[in-house]
C-alpha cells in the first residue's frame, strides 16, 4: 500500500502538471481525468472508499463529461470535422492512457491482494459517513441542496438565452 | 501516523499550487475553470487526509460538500462560457474588459 500511495501521488502530480500545460482543451481534460482517477486511488489508500467512488463517479464522470459537452458545443461548424480527426490521433490519448494504465495496474493489484489494508490508517466506510452526514451534518446537506438548486436555476437561465438567441452584444437586454 | 498527514498534505499543497499557477497563467476561460477544479480537488484531498489521520468520517463529509459546490460552480461557469462564446465569439478572459474604467 505504501508503494501504491507514492505511485498514485506521482501520477496525480504528473497528470495535473500536464493538464495545466496542454494547449488544447481536450488534451487538458484527458490528463485531468487521469489526475482525478489517481486522486481517487489516493482516497482509497487513505481509508476512504466511499469518497473514492464519489470521485470517480461524480468528478471524473459527471463534471468532466459536462466540460467535454461544452467543448464540443463550442466547436460546431466547419472546423468540427478536422477537430474530430485530430482528436482521434494516438498522440492525443496515448499520454493519459499510459497514466490511466498505471492506475489500472494499481487497482488490479489491490483487488488481487484481497484484504483491504490501507496506508497506516483505519478504514472509514460508507456506513459511518452516511450516519454522520444525516446526523450532525443534516443542516449542511440542506444547504448543499440549496446551492445545487441555485446552480440549476442559474445554469438554466444563462443557458436558455444562449440557446434561444437572447440579447446580442450592444442591445438592451429584454 | 504523522507521516500520513504530512505526505498527504504535501501532495494536496502541490496539486493546489499547480492549479493556482494554471489559473494565473492560462487565458482560455475553460482552462481557468479546469484550474479551479484542480484547486477544489486539492482542498478535498486535504480534508480526506485530515479525516484519515483522526479516523473520523467528517473529512469525507467535507469532501462531499466540496463535490456539491464544484458541481454547482461548474454548471454556472460553463453556462457563462456558452454566453461568452455567443456574445463575444472568444474564450479569452482578457477580452472581457467592458467594465474597465
């Protein structure tokens, strides 16, 4: 587990540096997904399997898919086809793929090992997290739901004008 | 036990610093959002490390709240990116200087 901790830390830092320094947005997003997966394995080695699952499902899954959707929406038109061809070249995905392969190897090693022995700490499973979340932190859950509702309303309002031809630059808003 | 805390917090601080450099250096608005995501994720890692150090669930709770915040922030931010592309036909944050005095 010590080796896994250091290896995932190295992968996370390397992938994040590569994500920040890429010119193309899609390259950066691929490296960022590798970085998030590495951080998820860090969570697992730190005895937080529930947070690791959430990191993969919500961060690397939902939020990054949102980014990819918007990047693809912005590239409608003539350039879209050439861009599509450029994205399918191996040069684009070979780096993130190799980093993700290291993480896959770590996951297989952990699964093959059988017993979950975290890195010098105790495991805090989903039961404990759920009991605490809906016990002393129930008010925080309600506040988080309000934040998400505000985000939903704000994104809908802004996106509605973007899609249905709202006021142009220089015109008075309706 | 103390080494878990120091090593994990070092990784977290490193990721946060990389995100901060990206936020300051990049001018593409989507890359700025990506850098903010990196920094939020690093903060979440710090909470998880602290929770692991004390063996409590509170660190994971704070991570879940950060996750909800990041989801809300990214949805509004990307809607603003769509508006920016439609109105100004650019993703350069320096192009939005209408409020400059």
